[in-house]
C-alpha cells in the first residue's frame, strides 16, 4: 500500500484511514476510482442511518458580503455531541452558504442541487459523506432565504 496515495485520499475525502485503505485496495490504487467508491459507500451508509431519529442539531446563518442575500438553515443529527463537532457545524454552515447562493425552493430541490463549491457532488452526496464520517443520521429540517 502506497502511503502517499493513502494520505492523498484521506486529505481529499476526510474519511478514516481504514475506509481509504479499503477503497484503494478495492480499486487497485486508483485514487479517482477510490473517491467514487467512497462516495457510493457513503450513500449506502447514509441510507441505512436515515431510519434513525435525529432530534439534536444546530441552526446556521450566512450573510453574503453585499448584505443583500442571507439564509438560515436548521439541520438535525442524533446527538448533541455530534452537533458540537467542527465537522457537523462546518457542514451546516456550508449548507447555509449554498442556500444563499443557489436559492432552492424546498428541501427536495436542495438535496439534488450540485454543491456550489464542487458541482461534481450533489448536496445529498455532501451530507452522505458527513454521515459516513461521523456515523449519525443528518437531516435538513428547514431553511429560509432572504434577498433584497
């Protein structure tokens, strides 16, 4: 196993070393295919977790530098411990930014929109990656967007 490839994949995906190692072994050391493998695994993992209750969480807001567009989003997870993690809070902040920039009409549309910072992944995939990383169900409960 090439440690350099393992490190690169871990930095790019944020997944555990074991998940990265498994993906690289499964794809014969191809980093691009390993990232696709991790994305598929994250989606399956996320679907399994979706049946669990999520009653904790946070609300995040984003105000654009022009002060003419802003958004608020409420996102739930299973435990208050996860709600306080940097990874979860970062996800929620990114969702608030995305909502301000892309103006989805509802949660269903939000989940299928390409992520504003990386159009190769939908918001649903971004959430699935975080679910895979933290191991808890994550649910976007509601959001609102303001524009002058």
